C-alpha cells in the first residue's frame, strides 16, 4: 500500500534518501527518468513514435532531460523544448550538460509562434515543466506552453505531477496540464488525489525510484492509498471448520414507510460481504415487505409511529444489542423525535461498534453532546451535506478541506469517519487516514451509500478493526462500482447493479484477479 505525502514531506524523504540511505540525488533523478521511459514502452512501440520533452528549469525539468537522453539512446525521435531558459542547477545542470553533447534537438521557447504546429507534429508530449513546489499562479511562458499542450497534444505523460496543480491542496494554479498518465515517485502526492486536480492526472503510476522503504517509513506518513493487497491482508481465507457464528452477528436498524429500499440494500450488501447472521430491525409497517424480499436475513418488526420507528421499540432493541457483534443504524430511518431517541439509546447503550449512517447522522447532528456519553466504537459515514450538519461547516469548505476536516472530527469525537465522495477519505481517531481511489461517477445514485454502509457493517461484525474495516469497505464498494460501470455504463448503472457486482468484486480482490487497474 502506497503512502500519500505533502510536498515538504517528499522533500524530506529525498533528503533522507541521500543523507541516510546513501542514494545520491542524481541516482534518484536517473531512476525517475527510467521509470517514465518504461511506462512509455509499456504503452507504445516507442521506437516508432516521436516525442517532445518540455522542460522547466528545476529538478522536474532535470527529470525531463534525463528522459530525453534515455529515449534518444533507445532510438526514439526526441526533441527537448526549454520553457524557462537554460539556467539549470545541481542534478538538472548535470543532465543538461550531457544532452548538450548529444545529437538531440534542443530549442528554447521564447514565444508561442508556431508552437501549436510543433506540438501537433509529435506523437507524445512529456510534461516536465513544473514540479511539486508550485503554490502561486502559473504565468508567462509556462502558462502559454501548458495551454498549447492541452489544446494540441495527442498524448501527454506528466512527470511526478501535472504541471500547474498544487500538489498539496489539489488546486489548479491558473492552468494545468491535462495528462493521460502521470508517473509519480515514492508515493502519491496528496493534491493529485483531491479535486479538481484529480481530474487532470489521468492514469497514475507510482514508482519507488530505489528510495529505501525504511526511509519512507521513518517519515511516519499518516495518509495511505488503499489497495487490493491491503484488503486481502484483512479478509483471511475461511476455515473449513467454521460456522455462521464465526463471521459476525450484525444488527441493522433501518427503514421506514417510503424508504424500505435503504434497509433492504444495506442488509443485502452486508450479506454479500460475508456477515454470518443478520437481523434487520424495522418498523412494523414495512416488515412484511422486507420479509418477503430478504430470504437470508431475519427481520425484527418494531413498534412504529407515523411510519417511523417508535421510542416504544427501545425495549425490544435492548435485547438485540446484547447479542450483536456490530450495529448499523440509520439507512432509511427517516427523521422524527422518536427516531432521534432510538438513535440516542443505541449510541449510549451499545457495547459493540456502531456504524452511524444516513438519518442516524442527522439525529446526532441535532444533539452532538450524545457522543460524549458513548462507550462503544463509532463509525460515521456522512456525505458532504451530512458532514455539514454534523460540523456546522459550509459544504464548500468541507469539500475544499476534506483531509483536514476529517482529521478534526475524528480526533475531537474519538470516532472513525468515512467522508463519502469521489476519493472517499477514512480517518481514525489516531489520525491515520486512508484515501480510496476505486469507483466512478456512475455511483452517484440513490442507494449507493446504503450498499456501502452494509459492507462497512459486515466487515466490522466479522471482527476487523474499525478503521481498517471501513477503509477496506470503501475500496470494495468502489471496485463493485467499477465492475458495474464496465457492465452497464456509468449513465445507466444503479445501486442494485453495484450490489449485484459485490461477489465479483470480492473475487477479483481476494483472488488477486487483475483486470484493467482494479487491483
């Protein structure tokens, strides 16, 4: 599982690799160049392609110069275009001195006349203009070149990060390269995983460039990018001598008149995620319908009031709490004072992990003081609007500061937080974080969150540590969504399609079946 880091952390890793790991910085630059060339060779019959390498004057440009050298030595028709002059320093200067003595065409761009034609004449453009250090607005020649590349290039490979993105925040610094592929080094850069920048990185490949793992570990990076190997490490093969009780007893408190589908979807997702025994507690008015639909799930009819669970159901729920290994509360519960009281009771009296979803989040939002009275582990699964209700922050602020807002909530409330959205962020009370990069825009559909809640609750009931279970669930959910997109297309897929693809998602992940970039 790769780490994600801020620019200052990457600089520290580079420094430590040289000072503690005895890896000269020129070797790191060389390995970065080789990694990029190898990716081009994977995707193209590179000797038959023409390549333009656009270089800035920093180390990112130095990477580009080394790339051009390796391509030339491989028989590739390659040209170098200097965007900000030729005053290189350090390792970049060494590489510039080398390429000057080779028969590589080098041109310093001083104006944009004919630039569009030049870019269109090449099969591949290498973007090595700006690296991870940019924080202001791209101006001058770099701005014009990036704009021309985006408008005219047939294929773009960016080195480390697409030029023009803030590698910490994900902001676009006026303009940025819209890459087809980005080869980044040692770990993901956090800004690449945040929006809007995430829309411009294309396929992302991480290469270790020979930095010793202990150097990265010593930096104590807290942000991880979840992968299939991580999920496989958590879900062990089933013992031949096991029974349903070994895989967790899950209590789901969900559903109301008009929203029985949410209860059904969460229960079926938990079932498909391997929970051993599932009891679905729902108001009596929807019990008959749910009982007819859920063959393998037990239902528990509860007193209701105006189509929602009544506070008089608490006594019946109390006995169930003592038998469960995990509790999911919220999908389709609706909003009422009785529902809020049931939520408060469950949070105060459960001694097993509680997954707080949907309308249970809304109930907590109205009385956050209840969190100080909880004795159980809590997992919250809000989308941005629910997070705004929980924190009283603006949605726009939350979306622009997902990492920081998640940390603050998890630390303040001692809860695991799964902040839903593209590239879901999972945060532990210890502030360890996981970013999920599976999934697609077709999952923005009603019921998708109910499926996710079911997966989280099943893995938690199976005894997987709460944060790890939540991060794994996000990855599995996204993988199922990617499979659904393959089968049905993003425009037409729905939450039931995601649910139906869960078995294949588990199979692909657990059996290391690789298809496209899912694993």
